[in-house]
């Protein structure tokens, strides 16, 4: 019934069309890698070199010691030295500084008298993520400084230099350098695969319908299943190539090493692609024009994959109805699996349930859209 | 000589290394139906696009309604109407809204628009359908409406670029009736076509091929001027064999197939009927009928293309 | 001059007949507002923690309580074997694991260093780094207290811990809600979506159907065609920005601190730029599909990511920061956040305004010239 001989010409035709249409080929192959380069660098939560303005009202060796301690790290850069109260407002509103450190008068004197001192830190909270991180650094560094003060105090009182009572060691797993690209690259793979498959599949089917060539194919002895396989296979292959390209770029530029099995990664990518293709076919059955298909395709691929998959926005922060929604989003599972393989070197035993769900989703969407397509064209 | 409406001097258009229109010169008199005949890609649309200001000419000049197309494009635009093969009305505006819009674009006053609307509706035969969207109209009506819209400002000259593409024969005929009426009222009509039967309606024709004008004149002139040999129409059962036999004979200049018939042009020094009879008899081919005919434009066109060394299909 | 009125009337008639118009003007922006407002939350106000307490002593409980009381580290589970930590972190159920070694209490009492290990899931780097900072601070605080208490117990009298305590005050967004950063930016996004793609499509559609050609053979001037095409989308843009602004203030309670008039005027300036971009896209595309692809992949996506909509520009590498100077959306984001969150006025925002003006003039001129050249 289904014959490879009849599928082959369709595959060839589809490849030729893609090759001729330079812009589409670009969108499918080059743009993903380009987006990775761009976004890999651009999508960054890593807060470093926060511009800090310092208003030192004390101007003593001790106060300088404190500020030097702050500026010694890569977290803060001194951007301005203020001399009066009202400058604070203008450096923050004018976005010259993101934080202002105010050291009170008598800072040195109070410390020398063994009195605790409050320093004031004003943080521009407009970007909550950055502000939270900056506040965290400040808390940590002030605490370190306080500890040092206590040790100095003990030393001054003739106790020598005691060891700290707690030997604290922090270890970071999965992404020890704490860089965003490692977290985002797996997400980008899913994001890019989803967009390119859904859009290209749906557009290529709708285009054939608009031009009437699909009728021409249907009157030929070809089986509809052969038509679909032939039409989608090229896009699956292109997307897999594009996946490899992304992994390569990720490795070269961002040091993203796949810790787990590559074979498993491609296998999971294939299942995910099937979900995308199914969605693409479904989009093509509900749209009559390319414009419509494009809009719908971006809506069903871009939005859930970008927003509801945990790609950049943590799912656990979402209100529960939206969290519930993410459970029917294959991208959520794929991202989870991909991060597992790439960052943690996890194997199938960790995410066999997620894999199973993606398979179910792929089967379901393909059957549903397949039935719709058959009704629509036959 | 009547007043000149369009005059082209050595008009040339190159796209990169490709020369679409090559040194074309002609003139069109006022009130004339002037046809530009040629195959697809021969350069006729490019010529019309230069004359209407849609394209800049690479070299050469032309005046339309007395104004230079390159130096006074605004003056030209006021005086011409244009309608292309593509149906160029807004599909999402009703018939009346389209008329109003195009009238307004040409700067007609509201009163004038009302007056021209009545004319346009009547001309297009769309009485009572003013509120329909063009997509709901049959093809022929759309074409007539498009023409009427291009004529709202009563231009001196109207350019029609393959106006009847995709229209059924009856509507095509009615469309040409309309063109004739316009010409009678004094409008110059410049029309491109690749339908040879339509070319017969023109007062004067230019045959264009590969960007060059290869012949010009009234249909009658073309037929008599370029084809001096007698043309015989031959009816036989075995058309292809007959054609091969006839074209091999040195006394015969050209043989071409017209449906189930053959058109054979014989050198004037021989007796046409005898030649055909003898050739077919020599090859044992049946001959049902052979009679001399007045050559059609298609004969002329094929003959001219043959001379150009081209063996392409005329239409 | 009357020709332009006819063009405008035509554009609005067409707009009214467009079946997608309601969806584009109203549903799109509202849906985005709701999604971004409710679903996207980057606040790091808690870092879920698991505790592996191998000691179960008074001291270890005291230590754990410090984490619990900080408010940053909700404890999601207690485990008894170090091996169990792995599963929690891999499944993403916790972001930090604290392991307290055996003998912790005894060593503290004896004044010997007691081991505590923290394992942080680094994959979500922002949450991780905040978690690390606060954990460090808590441990150091505990250390200091234990140390001084130890000396006190050994009869040296109570030494009061001296500390430098930061009193952190957050301006403009005191609750540190990421929403307050993202939603004003959404105004810019919505404007861009409403104008760039729609403008490009509307023009390319006329090219495809041949009516553009028909328009050009008429005496209408190019600028009249352009203005006619751009006017409806300007109005859509204004409606959308009012809609989004109402949503942001009424639904999400983010007040506009600065002047609404400045905001309106600068939004109009921004619309001019995006219309110019739409016009430009139309001159490089001959089919609607091309126009959509170009607008999507070469304009919208890069602008989304590189202008600081969600990911702040200041976190990006220098080179990309330089690239972002070429994107008008960057300036508009700074303007709108300045006005809405910080109450900034023109005295502060003039460099951004100047950049937008230059951009608007540049892109509009460039596109108009290209548009004219393409047609002639």
C-alpha cells in the first residue's frame, strides 16, 4: 500500500523547493545557529559589574576599607562618588548607577568603639532579578566584613586568630560556573526546533493547497500517507541537521558539553520533532491562507515553547492554572529531558515518563491532524 | 495625418545584461486602437510599463499626450488610464467604493464622481450591484469595471496590458465592443495582447519579438505586405505526414498546421494547386480539399517569426 | 491634497472589513498582557531547600532554623542519606541541599570546625547565585555568633558582636517584582507587533494584488500613498498603548509615576520608527510570506531578545550591548521604564529621545526612498 518508490519523488521535490527558496532555507538552517549565538550571549541572568555609586560621609581609612572590599569583587564597579544627598536621586533616576552605598558619618568611630553600624544601600529595583542578586551580594559581603571585624576584635583582645567554627563548603552542580548559556542552550534547541518544524510544515502544506498543486498530487495514485511522509521527512532531516549545528555552536562558543548520551538526545529530539510536525499538519488543516497558517503556527509553537516550558521563566513561579497548562505542553517535557541529558548526564531511567508523554502527544496530534487532513483533501 | 497621441523614439530597457526592449520606435494617432502583439516575454508589457511611468527607460524617449514620459511624468499621469491583466481593484471595497476611491485619486470633484459613477456602472453593466464586492462578480464584469475605473477621469489615452486574460470568449467580445466605443469617442487605446484574433480588432499593430519590432501596420497591410505568396488551406487525413512531405518540396516556402488543416505557402512562380496535388499524390497521401485563402494574422506572425529564425509557438 | 483624504477613507474602509482586526487590536495585546503579567515571574524570593541532617543535634536544629527563619529557603524535604539529594536536585524539586555532617553539634561545642556542605543546582543560574549569597551570609552570621558565644562561655565575658548591617532599601519597585519590569516593556512590544508586521503586510498585499501598480500610474504622490498606508496603524498603535496602559495600571497596579503626556508623545515618536521599519520590510519583500518571515526573524525576534525586554542589556557582553544601540526598541524600553517606574522626565531621558528621533527620521527617509525607487 505505502511504497517507498512513490514517496521518493515527493521528498526530492520538497528538498528542491526548500533549496531554491533561499530565505526559507536560511530560516531553517542558519537562523537557528545565529539565534543561538545571539541569544546565548544576550539571554543572560548573570549579574556582574553592577554600577555602584558610593556616598561616603565618613571618609576614613575604615570606610575606604569597606568600600574597597565591595569593589574588589567582580560584582560591583564604582561608577560615581557622590558628595551630597540629593545626588543619590539623580544617579538612580538617570540610570547611572543601579545601587548606591551610603556610609554614615562616624562609621570609623562607632566601629572602633565596638558599636554596630548600619550602612544604607539603595537599590534600583526596576529590574527585580538584577536587584535581588545585587541585594544578595551586598548581604553576603557585609556579613563577611562583620565576621572579619569580630575576628579582629578577638585578636585585639588577645585571643589570637581563632578558626571559624563552621567549615562551610558550597558546591555547585550541573553548571559550576553559574553561566546562563548552559541553562538556556538546551531550551533554545527545543524552541528553535518547534518553531521551524511547525511553521515550515504548515506553510508548505497550505502553499500547495493555495496553488492547487495538492489536488494534482491527490489525483495521482499516491497514498495520502505517502504524501505526508514525503512532505515532512525533509523537514525532519533539516531540523536534525539544525540541532547538530546548535549543539556544535553551543560547544564551541559556550562550552556546553553534552554529558549524557548523544544517541539518546537525537532520539528524544526526533520524538519532539514528531510533535512539532503533527502540530504543523494540524495548523495546515485549520488555515486556508499562508498568512493565517503563519500566525497560527507562531501562536501554537512560539508562545508555549517560549513562555510555558520553563525555557527562561521558572514554572514553579507561575500561578497554578498556568502551571497546569504547562503539563500538556510537550516542550516542557522536552526541555526537561534535554537539560537532563546535556547538563546532568541523566539517562532514560530519570525521564522515561516524560519520554512516554511526548510519544503519546506525538501519536495523538498526528492521528488527529491526519484525520482532519484526510477529510479536508479527500 | 491625424494628431499624434503617443510617440516613442528608440525606447530601450535593459535589466542587467538582458535587453527587454531594444530600440523601439513608433507613433500612435489620436483615437486609434493600437495593438502591441507578441508572445509572453517579448517586451510588450515592459514597453507599456515605460509609457505609463511604472518603469524608467534605460535610453530613448517617448511622449504621451504631448508630454515627455521621463521629464513630465505628472502631466502624463493626469492624461492616461491604465489597466493590467491582473485584476487591480480592491477586493475588499464594494463596486461603488472602488469607483469613488479611484475617482478621488484622480482629483475629481464629488459631483463629477457621481456623474462618472453612473457612467461606469452602466458601462460595466453592473446596475443594481453597486454594493457587491468585486470578488462576487463574474470575471468579465470585473474586467469591465476595472476598465471603467481606469477611465473615470476621461483620459486621452488608455493603456491596456493584456486586458482579456482569463475571460471567456463571449465576454472578450463584449469587452472589445467597449474598447471600440471608447476609440470612437476619441480615446486613444494602446493595447497589448497575445491573442491573434483580438489583434484583428486593432486599427494598427506592431509585432514585437525579443524586444524588437519586427513588423507594423494595419492588419490588412500586414497580411498583404508580408505575405505575397499565395496561401493554400489543405485538408487531409494524415496531417503530419502531409506536412513533412510538403515542407521537403523546394517549391513550397512554408507549411504550418492549423488544427486539422495545413496552411501552405507556395512560391509565386508555381501553380499552387498543382504543386500540392502532385506532392501529396507522390507520397500516396489523400487530399480532400485545397483552396486558396486570405492569410490570417497567425500566418503572418508565423511567417515573420520564421524569418527571424525562431521556431516558437505564436500564442 | 484631497487625494490623501480619499486614500485615508479607503484604508479605513478596508480596515473595517478586515475580519482579523478585532483580534489584532484587542485580543492580541490583552492576551499578552495577561500571559506576561501572570505567567512570567522571575522573582527569586525563595530557593527551595532540602536538608540532610546527619547529626540531629540541638546545634544542627538551631543551624537549620536559621535558614528556615530567613524566609529565603523554604525546606521542601528532609533526607537521611546523601545519595537522596541527587534525585531531588535532578527533578528540580529543590535548588539547594544542605548537608550537616555527623558530630556537628559535638564539634561546635568543642570549638572545632564542624563541616557543612551546600550543594546548589547551578542550572538556573540566577536563582543559584542569589541562593549562594544568602546561604553564605546565614552561615557567616551563625559562625560569628557561635564564635563569640564560645568565648563568652569560656569566661571571657560577653563580647557583643559588632556588625556592619546593610539596610537595603529598594527604590521604584520595592516588592522586587519582575512583573514591574516586564509589563512596561510589553507596551513597546505590543506597539511593535501592531505596527511592523501589519504595515509591511498591508503594503506587500497591494503589491501582490496589483493595486499598487494601479495607484502608481495615477497622479497620486508617493508620500500620499505612504501616509495613507501608515495612518490606520498609527491609530491602532495608539489604541493598543492606551489599552495596555490601562491594563498595567488597573489590573496589575503598576502606577505611571511620570507624565502621561510625555509618555504619549514619546510613544507616538516610537510608532513612527516602527512604521518606518514596517515600510522598510515591505520594500525588501515581494510576497506576504516573505514579509512575515522577514519581520518575524530579522526584526521582531532580535529586537525581543536584544533590547532588554526581559533580559537586561547590562548583563550582556559588551559587543552585544553595542549591537543593542542600533535597536530603537532599546531606547523606547529605557524611556518607558524611566517614565513608568522612576518618574523620569525629558531632562533625564533626552539622550534616548534624541536617539529615537534620529532613528525615526533615518528609517523613514531610507524606506521612503527605497519605496519610491522600487516602484519607479
